[in-house]
């Protein structure tokens, strides 16, 4: 290809439906929460005189639950997405995360920014959306886009 010819523009990937995006996010959240609660319950189990007790008031229970939930969320949304372009929920729903400029792999630091933006979105916009019954749709963030995976 000569210098005067430009590279072909990347094919525009089809945007996913809102239902698909919400399903992927729900699967990701459910997996992290269930694993976190399971780890917390395991940390709170004690055996006294052959009787198994769960002590939910223990700080170890909530520390383990929170630590595993956040840790698994990071592994799923950053490390798994870095390796496969998709979190577990996105893999199951046929979605992937790309750079919109060229459809390429997302970078590590952008994935961290996207992961942190997800917490912000969850704390700020989801309650507003639920309280006002608005039509706010989930947004792409930090220069990354969610698209449907090619078959």
C-alpha cells in the first residue's frame, strides 16, 4: 500500500440492545455478590463443641465478603476483559469491549477506569433512574465501547 492510500476504515460493529447490556451487567454483579457472600459466610463459620455456627456480626465476615466481591469484580472486569475483550456476563450475552477508533483491544488502564466508572454509575445514576423512572441508558466510558461480538 502506498503512502497516499489510507488504511480501510474499521467495520462498524453493531451496538447491543439495552436488554443485552443490562443482562450482562446483572450477570457480572450477581456472580461477584454471590461469591462475596459465600466467602463471607465461610469466614464466619465456627465450630464449637461439634455445633456449626455462623456469626454474621463478625467483622471477618463482612471484610471477606467485601474483599472477595471487589476482587472478583476487578478480575472479571479488568483482567478477564484484558484477555478476552469481555467479562463473564458479556461472554454469555455475546458482547465485547473495544476501542471505538479501531475496534482494537482495550488497554489495562482504560479498563481500570471503566471498572471504576461502573461503581460511580451504580451509586449515582442507577438510584436516580429507579427513583424517577427515567429512560437513562447505560453509557460507554473512558474511550471504550460495548459492541456485539462477531459470529
